[in-house]
C-alpha cells in the first residue's frame, strides 16, 4: 500500500511467464503496468497508463519477461499463477505466422494458390476458446497481419449482440477492455441464443457468412494471406458436434485447435484424418478459465445488449424513435404455427419450413422488449441471406395509435423498413 494515495492500491510483481488472474468485483477496477511489459489476452498494456476494467470482468495479465502491476480497487479474487499454457499457444501462433508468410510470398489471384491459415477453435464451454481466439488475433495483428475474426457463438458472441453470427477484419491488437470492434463487422441475425432453436437456419447463415468472406478473400490478397480465426460455441455433443463439423467444412478450416477435451480431439482427428490439408491440434485449457453458470451467461448476454445500446461504461445514449406500424415490416424466420397432425394428409410431416419467412402482425404478437435486427434485405425473400446493419430494441407498442417505439444506436430513419424478430428479448435494468 502506498501511503496517502489510496488504501486499495496494491502492487504485484510477476515473474517471467506468469500471470495475474483477476475477477473484478461489482465495482470497476483500475490497473496499470509500472515496470516491465505485460499483456491481456495477447494485447500489450501500454506502460504506466491506468486502464479501468468493468465490473465482473475476468481476465489475466500475463508477462513474458516479468512485470510489476499496480491495481486500484477491490477485486473479487486476484492471484498469480506461474503454470499457464501460454508457451504452447504462442507456438501455435508462430506456426500460423509462418503459414501467413508463405501465403503472402506466393500471393497470386489464382484461387488455388496457398492461403493463410483458417483456424477454428473448438472445445467444451469454459475451455477458453474465446480467450485463445483473442490471443491469436492480437498476436497476428501485432505483427501487421489483418486476420478475419469469425464468431459463430450465438450464445456468448464477442462482436455484437447475442443471437448473431459475425465476422470482422482486425487491423490492430484488440483493445484490452473493449474487445472486438463492431464498425466493420458483417453480421447475420439468427435470432436465438442456441442453434437448437432452428438448426437449419443456423447452418444456412453460417454458409452465407462463409460465402461472403470467400468472395472478399478473392479480391483481397492481404486478408487472404492473414486468414481467419473462428470461434465456436461450447456445444460439442450430438447436433452441436455436427454443427462443428459443418463449420469446419463450410469455412474450409485448415487448423482445428481443440481445447481441453481429449474425446473431442480424438473424434475430430479421426473424422478429419482423410483430409491431409487439415491439422487437428490438441491444446491444454488454462487453469485460469473461469467456469460460468447459466445465470452468469444470461447476465453476460444482457450486458452485451446493454453495451450495444449504451456503450461499455454507459457513455452512449441511444435514440428513441417512433414509427407507425405501416412504416416498418417485421418478419420472423422459421417455426410459425404448425398445423396439427390431424389436419395434415396422412404421412406428411408437420414440421414447418425452418427457412420460411413470415410477416409478424405487430398488433397481435407481443414485440415489447424484443430485439429486432434491421435487415439489408430489399425483399422479404432475401432476409435469410442478408446481413443486418444493426439492432433496435422495442420499448413500446401502442396498438391504439398503431405506433411502435424503439431504441436505436444512431439517430434518424432506419436504413431499412425490414426488421427481423427472433426469440431474443431484453429487460432494460437501469
Ligand atoms: P464459452 O464456450 O462459454 O464461449 P469459452 O470456452 O470461450 O466459453 P472463455 O470465454 O475464453 O471460454 O473463458 C471463460 C472466462 O474465463 C472468460 O471470462 C475469460 O475472460 C476468463 N479467462 C480465460 N482465461 C483466463 C485466465 N488465464 N485468467 C483469468 N481468467 C481467464
């Protein structure tokens, strides 16, 4: 404790290749590097400068060569650990780096020429997938590459609000607090927080996203050489496993990193053994990864939505807009009321078309507190294959006056009248 400054000031000296693991309490925490160099999930902390970390964030400050860290505030927990899998992670990075250099050296417009690595990170929930993707992305960006980050996790996505799959080029190491930038992201709104709600739709959107990236890569040798890092969800059994295989295939992954599960590793190794151009690599889970229960995940999802509209530390104010029912068209994809089996011809299947787009009657369906995506589709039949420009949050539905009021992150008219509803709702709590 430094006398006279603050009783909560604390210095921690870290030896080389060790980390300080922190769970922020309900109050923000300030932290800085006073000596040496340190990074948070692959992104270096600038010397001396205080950064503020939001409540409940869990992270580690790692140092390769030793550092002294200063913290100001009360943490939920903080401890140092000298056993980490960081060396194995950075070795993976070195191999990817070599492949990027090889791809760059032989860049030609020929679609058969070598490409940068397409890395997919898989593993059970709480194995550190998102964290490893962040490191690989930041280390690559630090060396001047512009890798594409792809997030297929509709439950705990890192780019935008839950229920979406998205991709974004990364040009600099990630901000240690803000994470992934949203301004250049390509976003598809699936609308639910688990692929189980509509597996066909999820797969279709994954395919759409992959196709668009494939086209972008054709015209952009720099991105092509840098390759992709793909984050997946922790659902790895049954349909979840099939969806992983689907993603590996759809994105033409060349490196599959399996975190923390022997069984998944051997299953993938086995099914992919006929593909000589796919490497399946097993990696240890970090002891620092914090297991998060259902409630935590739900809270984290709500915070993501709040962050979208209000900013990370509530520094933004969203705009409230009101539209007449007739000025917007709301659609939903899949599901819909199914005809009872008795009403169908014998032998037919009552499952409705998972990709069918149906208009939502605003007067009849309760859209209050729904998150709606603003689609780039020009016609309803393009909704499934269109990405979205952003989201609005429905705060009021006035059936008498036929008006709908919503929050949007930017002012003015919506870029499109076509809105897409899923099952995602939010109860604003402040
Ligand atoms: P999910 O399947 O739910 O998406 P995941 O496998 O992607 O989970 P992460 O999100 O990477 O797991 O990690 C879980 C939590 O643990 C995160 O809050 C992350 O910041 C934290 N965490 C990861 N590694 C460390 C570490 N070394 N020290 C402290 N916290 C860590």
